[in-house]
C-alpha cells in the first residue's frame, strides 16, 4: 500500500522502526542551503520532505523596485553558478514586450556568453558531484580541483570581457553591454581547445570507472512517464529520453544559425544525466567556435549607452521569455506598465521545478545514494528560493 | 651490549622513529595529493611546509579536550589508546635489516595479523563510547568492513609466506634475494594487487572510506574526539598504514635488498615502504567512494574467493617446484 | 526559422560506445581504473596553478572592476565630479550619496559617500557618469577589520584614485561601445596601446 500526500511520498517497506534524519541546511555535500528531512528504515530512505526557502531574497519584489537598466546586474544572483543565462531570461522578456530588436552581433555575443557559461556551470556540477560522492579527502576532491581549474579559465575570459568573475551585468535590454577587447578571440579559442582536451581527461577518468559506475548506475531513475508528468527540464529531461531542448524547439537569439547536437539518453539514471552533460560540454564548445568564426560586425546594442537610470521604458504588455539554462528552462514572466520599472516579475527557476522530482525518485534508495541523486539533479538554491 | 639493554633500547628507538616518520608521512601525503590536484600543499609553515606536521601536533596538544556529557567515560577515554597500541605493536616483528629489529619472532607475520586485528576493538570502543548515533553507525560499518577485508589481506600476504616457506619475516625477506616476490610470474603480481586492495580497504581509505563520508557521517567513529585523543587516533591510523606499507615492502618488494653496500639496506627498505604508501595514496586520491554494501560485496564475492584460489595455486606451484619441477 | 539538416539529436550511449575500445568486461574495468590513475599521475607532473598571493599577484585584465574611486580631470587637475547625482540614482543597492554644491563656474560634489561594504561592483555608476569622474581600479585590496573604513568619503575616494591603477572602463568609453550604428567604433581604438585589429563597423 502506498500512501501519497502532496508533500511526502512514502514507500511501504516492511522494516523495523523508522528513523527521521535531517540532512540539514548546512551539510558538507552542500549544493546550497537545502533541507531534506529523510525518513529512514535502516539504511533505506522511505520518505523525503524537502524544505526550501533558506536563500529567499525577494528577487521578484526587488525587480519591481529596480529599473530595466539596473536589474540585469542583479539577475545573476538567482542562478549564480550560471549567471549569464539568468540575465538572459530577463532581458529577453523585456525585449519581447517592448519589441526591441537586438543587433546580430549582440545576439551572437549573447549566445557565446551563454554557452561559455554553460560549460563553466557544468564544470562546477561535475566537480561538486564527484566531491559529494568521493569526499573532500579523496578522489572526488581531485576531480573537483581539476574542474575548478578549468572553470577558472572561463572566468578569466569573462573577467577580461566584463571585469567581473561571477556577477556580470553583461546583458542589457537591447543587446549586450560590452564588446570584445582586442585579443580576446585568440585567448577564447585557446581556452576552448584546452578545455576540450581536459574534458577528454575527465571522461577517461570517469566513463568506465567501476567505482563511479557502481555509484550512479541504476540510481535515481526518472522514468520517461515521470519525466513528462513532473515539470523537470534540462539534462534531467534529456537523460530520461525526452528530446527537448529550447535551443532547438523554440530557438532564440540566432541559435538556429548554429549546428549542434542535443544529447539524449534513455535510461534516466544518474549515469545517463552524467552522459548527457558530458556531451553538452562538447556541443557548447562547438557553438562557441562557430560564434567566433562567424561573428558579424555591428553595434552591440540597439539602445544607446546608459545615460540615466530610467532610460529604458517598456510599453504596457506582458511576456514570458524562456531560455535553456544549464539546469533547464529558466523563464522570466514580466508585466510592464509603461514606466521604467516592471509591474511584476515572476521568475521560473529551473532548479525549483527540478526539485519536485525528488520525492518520486529518492525513496527506495540508500542514504548514500541521496547525495548522488542530489548532485545529478544539480540544484542551485539561488534559483530555487530566489 | 647486555641483552636487557638491547631489549629496552630497540623498542624505544623503533617507537620514536615510527612516530617521527608517521608525522612526516602525513605531510608527504598532503604534498603528494596536492601536486596531483594541480596545487601545492602546505607551503608557508616552514620552508615548503616542512614544519607543518609539528605545527599540527602542537595545535592538537593545545586543544581543549571535549568529552560528551553522556559518553561512556572509561570506554571513551580508553578507546584511542586501545586503538593506538596495536598499531604500534605491528612494528615489533618487522626487521629493518638482517638482525635489526625489535623481536624477530619465528611466527612474525602471524603476530602482525593477530595484533592488527585488535585495533577493531579500539575502533568500536570509540564508536560506542561517544554515545552518538552516527559514530556508532560508522563504527559498526567499520568493524564490518575491516573484518571482511582482513581475510583477503591475510590470504594475499600468505602467498609470499608459502613461496618463502617460513612465517618469520626476516626469512621471507632473505628468500627474495634472487627475485622479489612481486616479480614472481603471475602469482606475485596478483598477490600484490590483492594485497594493495585489501590494505586500502582494511584501513578505511578511499575508495572504501564510506564510514567517514563527510556527507552523512562527518569523520565517522572519531567525530566526538578532539585534541590529543584525536591525535592519537590519527597517529594510530597512519601508523597502521605505514606498518602495512612496510609489510608490503617486505613481503613483495624484497625489503632491504638493493644496490649498494649492506648498511644502505634500511634506507632501501624505507624507500620501498614509501613507494607502497604512495601507491595507496595515489589510489585514494583518484577514485570516488562506493557504498558500504558494494564494498562488502566486493570483498566477499570477489576478493576472498580470488585470494583463496591464489593461495591454492601458490601451494600447488610450491609443491611442484619442490618435487623437482622444471 | 530554418532547421539545419544535420542530425540534431544525439544518442549519448551511441557516442560513448563509439569512443570505447573493444574488450572483455574485466579488461575494460582494469583499463578504466588504470586510466584514472594515469590521469592523476599525469597531473602530478603538471605545474601547479597556484598563484603565490600575496607574494605575487596575477595580472588583472584591463577592464577589471575593483575598488571605486573619484578622479581629477587630466588637464585642469580639478575634481571631475560635478555632483549630478546620476550615479546615486542608478546604483541598485543605493550605496552612493551625493550632495551638490553649485558655484558660478561649475558644480561640484559637496559630499560624496560610498558604502563599499554594500557595493555590488556592477559598474553601473561608472557607465552613467557624464564626466568620467567615478572609475574603478584594478585592485580590490581593501580588507579591513573595521567596517567604518569601508564607508568611503570623498577624500578617501580621491586617495584611492591616486593610489592604484585605473581600469580601462570609464563612462564615455562604456557608452561608446553600445551606441546606435553611427556611433559604434572599433573597440581596439579605445584600448590603450593595442593596434586596431578589427574591421570598421559596416553600417555607417
């Protein structure tokens, strides 16, 4: 007999007494501040209660008090690991309402930034996931440091482009804020080639590794039906056999100009999602190379430079703009009222919807698997709690 | 030199040497691991971090000794000592050069196995005495794991014993004069691999260190220990790893044999032991860990039958050779 | 939207199997384990990426967003800030407070406070400044034990401006990067010391 309640799904397990264990908001396998109240029978988890909200910073209310020129600098704080894609959703929503055209060069630069950010985000995912599974004193830390070493290269690229390493403010309504400095393309190409080689190294370390496969094969299986029922997106969806990628299904910002593959795996376990993300690495690097090869000349913004805070006024209207972030569909629903500030902003965080799958897939696994599953779901709590 | 004086001096020297080497072996591991991760290890404390172990030891000595209120005091306080003593005793039968050792018993290796099995008692006492759910859980897992892997460890180590024909460690070392046992065709290599695997698992090193998994059981059975007691437990762990490295170097890598004059023997021995230690460390820092049920499955379903078969095969080979085989 | 003719969906397992070499299960496992250990060994011999800060600092890029500072005009040596308060209005966390002082010739800032402990380093104030008065430095070294030292007043801001190296980005340069077509010039022309490499803007 399985009882299902909105907050908790419990698996009927004919065991002895049940133990409630709290994987508290602070735990060493930190993906942010996440509290999971696990109900255990022996070593097996029979129920998961996810408690979120520890990182709530009222972004949606904040967006009502900041103008369209100011907010993109703050938008990076939602998904801080993939800051570029967070800003992307907001400016696209504003541009959709105001029917603002974005010059071709700006579109290409946006794509390049988003794809480089995807690589950086996946590098962080791989590092932290292996560290969760392997321990800070062990093989996990080794892979973590390799991934961070490569991520630093991408952050260096962003630093020479924008000036900052994490909260960029690169996107603005009408285009992007910065153009490429001299010599940046050469450095970018070198970095992309280097990262391509290093990803080959990670694959050789992990792909057939029996320890790694023992930890993630068959663990956290999201069946195709479940994937289509629950509102997950991104690599979780593609790892369960659904070939859905917004860059292909609903192209935006010139994604239709680029050739890239969308990886799909059918088994739906952690290993499948790992495979999907590893292929996404290479595809993103492919897109970056195509952008660099075909970057058109032109202005980087259709709006003049910022001269006053209320410069950008968006006429009345509402729009929902979504982009394919590293974690899934990041969406921004804006209601504009003709002034320089939006009337309402609703942020669809990819991780928030992805977390809804946890009560379905965790019960039945051992405690050690909870960590592996959480890592492969790859939540970022800035997005979840906003 | 009168016998009684030698009996007093030798253990004293060996004990101090072991403690000294153990503290610096932690630094070696940290630097080695750091270099594998594209960073440098301790660097600031002393030139290239050479004073780091001393700083750590001083820090641990000066730390407050916090005892949990509901802990079982006698058990809690005794556990580090019960854990440490066997880890020190294993050095008793290891000869560092022909004739240079504390006690070259004629059942040397048996003594090693027996004594190193005693530290499980200390481990469990630590987990029990802490009065902490997670420490107890981890201690139970550790006992499970160590016992499961002690068997393949013994069988893998018995292969050189069979090949040498004696339980006395100096005999085993001497029998490798011509050919180190690790180079013995097929049997030597397989036994070496099994030995290394069992060592890694029996000492709770990654990839078999689920009981210290920071994600759920931070520091495992040692979680309630701080200060000098924690230092003793760390000392015991690293002494055990070092002892197994020495044993491995002796059983498989020819102990003190090496080019150069006789008195360089202990130096070669140390080098080989460091090689074994670095091998274990290299494995530790390369792999993610596996779950406890997978660890036990690996031992009982794979490693134990394999080492048993290997032992049988070695016996067959030895008898065949003794009967004048080609 | 034109869909490219190439295959757009990839089967991950097929890609991985294509990469994998043949072998029995045991040999695959052994090869994988040894491969992982070989990778760590390889990294053992690579140069560590550690920068020995603070003995050595890394090179900060031209556009680095570091500490904020007020600057003096190059030719006259007077304060560049005219107290227009545009930076105060644009700052998202509202850390800048300016009071204007009007004289016959020009306006000044009577007081200018910047709460560095709340600053987000977003560079919007730099971008909006009409006289390039507020800029960011190529340094972030201002860790203190006292939070009050991070409440920068006008004198402090001017001192920082003289102390460190300035970032390339000033208000006019940032705005020029984004103009409508007729204002866009190659960025290379703005980079000090760099040869103009990119082509001119195609739309005049």
